[in-house]
């Protein structure tokens, strides 16, 4: 996640959490518990990403110049500020299939969110315990669902345009090209690189998408969750933007990795060498109130001598 500074912390939102949309003050009550990264301001919670107790994960990403938000009020639909989509989805759905049943009734409204974390032009990366991964783009109404068996997306309009760039770098398998990749397939390319370009080291959304996808296709399949989490953070390191405000206003302020199997949420903030984890275990799931996790404010290392 790239911002001007780190404004957020890991946060737990309990089952049956009650909140109101800032769009029309309509009340909602979540069904499921969630852990993610965000902030709480009285009864308002803004989640940037997270995972719920069923292994559904959602992340919001900037979608500048690509949104087509709703302007007409309709009480028959679920009408939300764009940033509320993460909290609503994680709080109310078990899987992508579950979400798809209600998605035509969910509308993202055109308004200024009045929050310091960005505007209303967002799209969303969603994955679940089945291994399915999709992108949801508010490019028209109803919201557009795009299958994403590659498992990589970034904040650049049109996932199809991102994917088309990969032809110069990788050869996709026939199954991928036919739309028949198995759910959760780790590699969807042949691994052949003859005659293909190699990604650059730039930090535009397009360059970061290419590099992350290319690296993911080149690495070994991890043997277990800890190897997978370690690998995921290394891939994120490869496309993370260092703080350089003399040249660009934003930089990578945190990285997260989720596990749909163990319901674990791993968080690495800028300024820390350590990775922090939260597990949606029975003790946390039974907690009735919101919990914001406080982290050390200084860089720490484990000194061996």
C-alpha cells in the first residue's frame, strides 16, 4: 500500500458489528469477524484490506480515470461510499460465489469520501479459500467482475490492459488462455523465456504489475504456509517504493499477506524489520468489540550478541 505516510494499524472488527454508511446513514450489521488494516474514528471504520473468518480477502486499490460511480439514490439497493466496500464485503460474504449473488444490488456512490486516505476512485482485488481470485471494477453499473487466475493486480485502469502487457514477457499455458486454469494454480505460464523481454525496475503501476507477475511465475512453489508468506513478502519487496519524497509524494507504507487456510493476517509496516501476525482463532472470534493493534514505533532487530 502506497500513501503519503502510514496512517493505519491492524484492526479486528467483531461479528455483528454495527455501522452506518456515510453516504445515506443507512445502518448495517456485519455477520462475520474481520481482521485487516485500517483505522477507527468513533463508529467509522475504514479498512484498506483484510480477511474474514471464512477466508475471503479483499483489498482496495486506486482506479483513477476508470470509475463510473452511481449518482441516483435508490433505497432498494446497497448504496455505499467506495471505501466502505471492503468492510461491507468482508462482513457479509463467505466467498466470491456468495458475493456474486448480491453484487448486482451493490452500488458505489459518487461523493467525496472526506477521508484522508484518498478519493472514491477505487477498484478491488478479491480472493477466497477456494483459490479463486477476481478483480471488481466500478467501470459501469452493475459492478464488473473479472476473473484473475494470474493472481496479480495493481492500481492501473483496466485489468485486461494490464494482462495484455504480459505477452511480451511470458508464455501463458493453453489452459490459462482458454480460461480453464485450475483454481489456485500457482503457475499459469510455461516457464519458457526464449525471445521474451525481462521486466524493468520502474515503479509505475504497469511496471510493477509486470515485475510482480513475472517474478511470481519464476519462483518455486512454496511447500507450506510459512514458506509461502516469506515468498510473498519477498515479491512485495521487489515492487515496493522506498521513501523518496523529493522525487515522488507517496511510498510503500505497509505490506500484508493473508492465509485463507489458517485465517492468518501478516502485516509489515514501513520502518520495521519485523513481521507481525494476527490469527482469527477462537479467542479472537469470540471477542465482542473492535481491537486496534498497537505496534512498536521504532525499527527493531534481534541482536544475537
